[in-house]
C-alpha cells in the first residue's frame, strides 16, 4: 500500500488586531512552508488514493498579510506606514553605524597624511598651523581627483572646521581654493586637455567641491551653533559664493560652453546652490542669469546644452523649485519617487 503524502498545514488565521510578534514561532515556520509549497507549484493530491497528479495552473486565492498594528499613545490602533526603498536608504537607523559608501577613507590619502588626518578629525586644535595647511593641500588635491570625491572631501573639511576653535584650517582652505582658481588653467584645466576635447575632470570636481563647501558652511551657520562659529563662517561663505559665481561665468564662455561635461556640472551646482546664491548675492545671480540668456543663442551650443540653460532659467524663474509638468519635461525617464 503506497504511503500517502502529508497534506500541507492549514494557514493560521490572524485577526487584524493581533501583532505579528505575538504569533508562536512554529506557526510562522509552518506558514512560510505552506506559502513556499504553493509558490513552487508542487503536486496536488487528487482522489482518495492520495496519488499526486499535476494540476494545470489555475488562479489561486491570494493571502494578503495584515501589516503589523502599532498602538498609539491614546490607545487607538493604526497601521504601520509602509517604507519604500528610497526611505530605507535615507533612514538614519540603517546608516548610523555604517560609514557612507562615498566617504573618503584615510588610506586613500598618501601615507604621510594618514596619521595627520586622523589627529585632525579627533582634535584639530592639537595640530600646528603648518600641519593644518599641509592637510588642506592634501584634501584639496584629493577633492579634485574626480567629481565623486568632491562631496566627501567637503564633508571632511566641514568636520574639521566644526571642531576647530581657531581659524587656521578655514583660512588655509579658502586661500587654497582661491589659489587653485587663479591657477586653474595650469592645475585644473590645462590647454592641452581643452584643445583635445576631453572633459576637464579636475576642473568640474573643483567646482562641485566649492558648491558643497558653500552649502555646508551656510547650513552650519544657520543651525544655531556657537556665536563665534556662526559669525566666523558667515563671513567666509561670501568668499566661496564669489568663487562659485566666477566658475559659472567661465563655464558659460567657450570653449567650456561647448563641453557637455562642464554644462552638466553647471546644472548640478546651480541646482543645489542656486537658491543660496540668490539669497546671499542677488546681484551676482542676476548677472549669471543674464549671461545664461546670452549663452543660449551661441552657435556652438548643442541641443543638450540649450536644454540645460533653459532648465536653469526656468528653475530661477520658478523660485528654484520646478513644478510637476516641468519635472516631467526635463526628467521624462525619472520615476516620480525621485522627482520629489
């Protein structure tokens, strides 16, 4: 007599008011096994003899799992919110103990600066002025290696500035930024690179580095920190703002105007920092808008470059916040989740 197959266990009914954590562990395992059995399309028992006969695929009942119930302070039950994929990425609870994937590691710096950087992150006030200036040059060199290093390098600088009681590191950083701008054709965008049509990688990384520093200093200045730190950083953001505006004017002139990489860099920095420039230096922003309108009619400008300028002009006219029809036009292949 053939052995009869064991029928799958019946799923335990869970009332809506029961928490998932209150269900016994063995019931959870049986529920998972039962659900997996139906998903695999295993043989169903047919007839009294218990022989498994494959059945054609038919519409089966779908078992919806009741979301866990959260009890509020007033005793009412409400469903827990469903967290999307992007919400998981942005949640601090998932990244509190994990380093950011784009953060610069000390090992990415030359060996002679790794111990110095560790000390600066712990207590920059214990370093001499010469050591802080050397560290600034090392960070600036790393920031301009590629656009992916601009933001983490700026965050590194902001961390040191937050812990510094004096102004040596901040002053050295601003001096280095001005020096790199004045020597941009030699250090950041050599003529051979421009004539060859290649993208000036170090130049675009430098411009993004300035924008990230500007936003970081403005955020710390307006966060209600120490009075000395707030007044000190407030007077320094204007220097970064002027440098950033000068960089944008350079990109709006040929040959940078005809370079798609530099035009994309212009779009990125004005998208994130345009509102700050408008608020702190409206006259400089008015000059930039006028320059963008003049560049829009240049013969060398590509169709994509015109679209970038048109987007920035509309972004400025809309108060630096595109509405939904505008976002649908400029980002047609981006999901609604990322347009917000």
